[in-house]
C-alpha cells in the first residue's frame, strides 16, 4: 500500500509527459485550415509531374554536384570554375519547351546549390552569374521562359553554403577535419565564422528570390541535418524563415527540409529521394513528391553512365501517381547550358508516352480498394471523371486481361492512346478484357475503364 502514492505520481508524470508530447505535435506556425491547404495545393497534386534542374559551377568539373565535398576542394581551388563559367548555349526557352513536351507541369531550378554560387543577381554577394562570363541573371531568363510555356515556377535554394566565409564548417563541409568527430578541430576551423551573419545572408537571399521574380509557386529548401556536427532548424531560424516565405508568397508550396517536423504546417510535402518504386508504395496516403535523377547524379556528370531506361522512368511516374504522389525528374545541364543528349533522349521518350497517356497521370491517384490490381500491373484513378486506368506492365501474350471482381463495375473499356474499343466478357465475378496480341507501340500501354 505504501507504494501506491509513488506509483500514482509515476502515472501522473507519465500522463503529463504524454500531454506535452501531444501538445508539441500540434504546434503550428500559421492558421491555415486543412481545406485551405488542400485548395492551395490542388494544382500541384493535379500536376503529378515536374522537372528538377541542377545547374551550377559543378557542371564544369562535371563529376557530381558534391565534387567540392568529395574532393575537399577549397574556395581558392574552386575559383577556376567561376572564372571559366560562360554558358554560351544557354537557351531556357528550349529547356521549357522540352519540359512541356514531356508533360511536366512545373519546374524547380537550383538558384544556389551547396557550393554557394548564385545563378541570380543577388545584391548580397559577388559570387553570382552576372559576375561571370554569363554577365546576366540566369534565374530571370529561366522564369520568363518557363512561365511563357505555362509551367509553374519553382526555386531550389540551398540552406548550406560552402563558399560563404561565415558558414561554419560541419561534417559535410569541404574543409571538415580528417577526424570528422574531432570537436577541437572544428573549433579551430570555425574561429571567426559567425552563423548569425550567415543566417542573415540566407534570410536576405530568400527574400530576394521571393520578391524579384513575380509569383513563385514552389520553394525547395535543402537541407537540414540536426545530428552532431550538423545543422538544423535553430541554425536557420526556420520558423521565422518560413513565416517570411509565406508572407512574401502566400500561395507558395514548400518542401520538408527545414527540420520543422514538430509543426503541423512546417512543410507541405515529404520528399523521398532516389528510392525505388517499391519503396514509394509506403507513402500512399501522404502528400509527397519523389525526386529522382535520369542518371546517378543531380549535376552534370560527364562519365557517369547509370542512366535509367525508358521503362524505369515510366515505372517511377506511374508508381508515383498510383500511390497519390508526384515525380520530379532531374536534368543536369552541361557547363555550356544545354541538356545532355542522354537527358534529351529520355525526355523525348517520355514526351511520346505522355502525349498519348497523360490522362492516366494528371489529377490521378490510387484506386479505391474495391478495384483489385491485375497481376503485376498498376492502377491509377481519376476521382472526378471516375475513370480507372490499367497500366499494362506485363502485356498478356494470350490477349486476355483478367479483372477480378469487376463484374458490374465498368460500362466501357478502351485503349487510352487512341480511344479504340476493347471488348470484354463476364466470367463469374470477373471481367475478361480482350486486347490485341500485338502490343501497341508503347512500352507500357494503358487501358481506360469507364466506371458505372
């Protein structure tokens, strides 16, 4: 009996802790309702497909956008790329036309990557495109070109800056110590560096980007790593930064890399990066966008050759839509400012497929559970038009597609690419759909089912 008060105190403390955790999970920065957010995000969730563009000085060494990190390159050594940067083939109108043809509804350009080089004309640094052979604001030309094609405008901005003299050396910095766990070595390297100064620089540049180019639809901030010898929300003053972002661009959509997981409105979408289609299935029900490369690098990498096939790219796109998510595919232009021929070939192949089958992607999401997925195929569903799309990953050699439990659920079937009728018969509770034995000229043909 004497132990009961102590036990009661333990339970009370536990309850208080749980209440505190619950309250913390419910913190919010603004007062937007769930319905208001859904409406703000609608164009993006309808779009499903976008283009990422990673471009900067790292296109000159052409061996990965993290080349400074990988090779521990100093500012002084890296300066040669700034001196030689002169993208004489930069034609953003051509970029925009290629993106539009491929069916991409929005684009996100790296205005500044981790290397610290700015493609825009910032008044807070000399380390920018107008001071190179380019002699102009490249971001402005990108905005004008993509906006003219009706493509939504996105900016990527790195929270990290390996060039700025006040950005403290951390575990990802090119100047990091040989022993990356040596606190004393970090202290020596960071003598004279002031995070408060850098934080002000970051804030000012984000304000520039959201003030000088008209309506900006997406801001992709990258990235936080709050573990030891890293940086997180306090380093960025992330709450106030996000407040400023939303003040300047109330309708903007912001990614989840500010380390604001404790806030219900600290991000608009989650960002699985370079994961497999199978892994993407676990994001069903969330608001998400997977960022993927055509090859194994974000920036132009001349000798990298692990380029995804047309089928692999389609798998990422279809799997994203079939699980209620978006796909943003990255192009890393060359130092001359044009798309690598391999990227252009990939975009061309997507253009052909999307021209014929985009209705199975735009405004689509996962199908209701009452519709079974046939075999190894995948389903997408448009809840407004009530059309169900069967993506034939395994085209049947016998010309028959079995739709289990579909009896009474459909009233018409056709190929999406040409609206040619597909006949079917009822067999028990199932429907047997007849498709031609000769596969249509698409890597993954799509059947459109008009539902009852």
